[in-house]
């Protein structure tokens, strides 16, 4: 059973753990390797006589590591308490024989049928009251003490068996732990949520006050009366404070579940073996930034499945330029190190529609991952399956079991390029000053996202799209970006953007003020400062805690129908909006950068800027669809800060890493890269075609 600590102690522990992990995570990877490339393989899913041929083929392709076991619980423990590692030992030995390292996984996402039948209470329950059943994956409840007991025994057996095995490179916990966007409403989750609330609030009166349960007579007299907020069980909307706490709880629950596995492994495995999990940032209820109890966190990325249309008429074959870029900057910033544990190999089976990726784009994705600092990329998967739920999911090897697929050929090419690139690596290379000067932080807290997802106030509000308008502009400036949390040091960043930071407190406002007074340039946007950390509106003027910081009053906000466009004037340029608009009243000394030019408040301030000490605070009141206003304001902030920025076309991303400049092109047009005359091009040409790559060194 998990233990509930005092909140202050828990926060202190996590902060200390985060700082230690960030300092030490790099130690697991040799810098000279730059980035290693591997692929998933499932020996249990293929006839035994294929194993030797397949793993030998993996080595011939050039893969340096493979990935075993995250869906293999029924093979590891075919009967309760009877563990079978003979088959896995053989697979590990075949990999070693072919000079391939192994990432070994815990199999917690796929409990065997004997466990589900013996203990149906381990199964999660969705919002409609339906109990998940055996037959797929991720069907178990993270809150079930019975499930945790069986997971602990299985993980301990794995850890003891491979305790001193140097063939094992690292460990992955679970697989994409997320319930794929669903929440758990099981009795186990219900009980655990009540304990979480009791640990947080100590007494029911504090919960009632914080949640405002006097509204609609929701008031509780005991924690045992509190149910998980579930819109499917309610006539009207659930209490928003309860919803926010439930999302926090759910993320803490998976963090704790993985932490339990981490502690077991660490007791037995070699210290040089790392432990991670792979997450998808788009899937609630997981918050990757809470997972500082692992060595580092990796991500899964599928760009072409019919959901991301990218740029231009063929963008659906490449995905958006911000997709891998943001994942790089988000996951790398958590513990200082990251990798791509799953990267799309070609067509998939689960998409809205499943187009062929643009020729060359799989190779480009790998290089984009490299540009973002990843230590490894793992392709999912080596062979296209002939049976099961992923028959139409591409592999490196086609259905005949021997012929490389189109993306397989791209992997072969990029693996060769990576090995050649290592010859040009210089460990003494330093980040160019011109690049360092543009270093920008994007401040992110999932509480803001969760709160606004629950109360968007308009069908056009989308927090991540709002954030991406700023992030995308930064990448067009050629800026290195860290997506950071509040516990990080602000002072190293010349510019900081905190998009739609709705929930805050006096401490954060004071830190922002200090950051700006010391020379930082802070950019805030619409909806910032409306509520306290518990989602309560301030008992003062609207968003008043930020007035002295931004040098203005937020009079009110406006939202338009999707058929109506408002206009904003900034200098000689006009911009359109209809998602959200904060109407601002600047104080004396605050500069008005843009004004609303339509609706009944035409002439009122839409964008303002004020000086504070050595720095500036800029507030952008409107949220646009095309991001052009946001980009223009950020450009002005950079100029005001004396930072020289690039003006890359949308879709072109250029980053620096370990002495190498890397450019990729997600647009539909070629781009002439301004490579300096003295530079040496190592991969590609100055003409960067769509879905292509260029890598060069300055000297």
C-alpha cells in the first residue's frame, strides 16, 4: 500500500530528487555516441525458429539496441508465482551475440488473464461505469493494492534474475502509462482519491472551504462522502475544484505506481543501468513533469495518423514542425536528459486515416530528435505483425520477414549517417554565443491546462494551440527553448514566455518581478492571473494580483462566435482574433503596443509593455488563430532585449547540438539555408528540400 506523506515534505522530496536526477542523468550515456538508434522486437510474438534470423537482421540493419518485454507478463509468469525466464534469456543472449544492447521492460500494462479472472477488482472502471476486461492493454487500475502486489512480485523477479546482467542497457517501466486519455473511476481509485484528499486537506472543513461546497449545497461532513467528480453521473457540471484535484490525484497516482517499480529495480540492478518510462504528452491523466522519481522520462511520437495536418497540401504526410520540437524541449527539461522510446516507422493502424508518410520524412524525424538533444531513438517496431491488433502497423521489415520497408531503408541510411557523424564529434565544442543569446524559457504547469480544459468558456479555446502559437514563433526565430517548471532557475533565460498562466500565487508573481528587475524579458498572455492555485477567483478586482507586474488593469474579457472576427491594430499592421481577448487599461508609463480596432471597446489596449528595473514585461491580451500577432509581439520583445533573431519560414527548424547545426524542413517548399562560407556541410546540401535534412559544422 502506498503511504501518504505530508504535502510539504513530499514537495521538498520531489524538488530534491528532481535536482539530483537533472545533474546525474547524463552519466548513463557516452557523449561520443551522440545518439544511438534501436528498435522494438517481440520474441514471444514470433515462432522460435525466426529469432536468430531476425536479431541477426537487426544487427545488419545497424541497430545498436533492442527492446524486449513490455507486453510479455503472460510469458514471464504463465502461472501465478511460476516465473519463466528461459525464453527471455535466450533472446537477450541472441542480442548480445549480435552486439546489440537490450532495454528490458516491466510488463505491468498487460496483466495475464489468470490474474484478471482471479482478481477482477484490479480492473479499472471508466466514466460510464464499464469495467475494463482482459483482451487488450492498460486495463488495470493503478490504485488497486492487489494489482500493485502482483506487479511488485513480477518486477522483483525480473530485477533479481537480471540483477548483474551487463547485457541490459536500461529499463523501461510499463508502456505509455495513460489509460489512453481515460480516467479510472474504480472502487480502488475512489478509495485512493479520498486518502489523497485527506492527506492534502487534513480536515473536511478545509476541503469544503477550498472547493466552495456551499455552492449547490454540495457540502461534505466526512472524506468518505466525497466521490470522484464524474460528469456522466451528474445533471449539471461537476465542481471545478474537485475536477482539478482529481486530475492532480490521477497524475500523482501513476507517478507513485511507477515510483514503486523504480524502487524495486534500484534495489537489485546495476547502478549504470538507467530506468525510464515512455509517455505521450497529449494523453491525460499523465503529467510527465511530476515523474522526477525516475532517472529521466522519454516520449512516444506519432506524427502522421490523420490528426496532424501539418503545413500545406502535403503536410498530413509530415506532421507539424512543432510536434517533435516541443517534445524534445519539454521532456529534455524535466531531468536534463531524454530519448524517443517510440517513433513512428511508417503507416499505422489506429489513425483517423493512415497515409503513407512523405518519402524521407522518417529519416528527418530521427534527425529532428537528434537536434533536440535526445540520447537515443527507438523505432516501433522491427517487424510488421501478421496477427493481432497492429497488423497494419509498419515495421522496419515487411510482412515477408526479410525485406526492409521504405522506412526501413530510411533507418539504414540514417544509422550510417549517424555513425559517420561521430567521427566529426569534438567534445570541446561550446554553444555559439549567438545561439545562447536567444535561449528562451516557456513556463508550463499542467494545472493551468487542466483547469482551462474543464472551463474553456468558449468552444474555440485550446490551451496547447495557444501555447504553440508562441512556441512556434520562437522556433522560427531559431531560438533554443526549454519548457520549464517553476522550480527551475529563471535567471539563465534572457526571455521567458508564460502562456495563459491562469493559476498563480504571490510567490510566483514576486519571482517574475525579480526576474524582470534583474534584466529578464517576461511575456504573459490572455487569462493569466485570474485565479489562485485552487482555481478560486480572487476576492479583488479581476486578475488584480498581476496589475503592478504588467503595469495595467484587466478590465474584462471578450469571446466571439467562430463566425465573427475581431480586429487589432499594431503599428501599420492589422490582425484578426475571435478566441479570447483581455481588454487592458494601462497605468501611467506603460506603453500600448496594439489596440482593438473593432467591437464596442475599439481603441482599448490589446498588447502592452512596461519597464521594470533592467527588464520588461509584455502582456498579450488576445489569442489569435494564425499566431501572427503573437509572433510580431515576440519579435518586438527580442528587438527590445537586443537579441538578434532569425526569420525562418514556417516549417523550417534549425537547432544546434554538440557542435553540429541541424536543419529540417516540414514545409512544402525548398529553403536555401544560410550556411556560412567557412562551414563544412556533413549531410545534405544548402538547398533544404521538404522532408530533408542538413547537418553542418561552423569550422
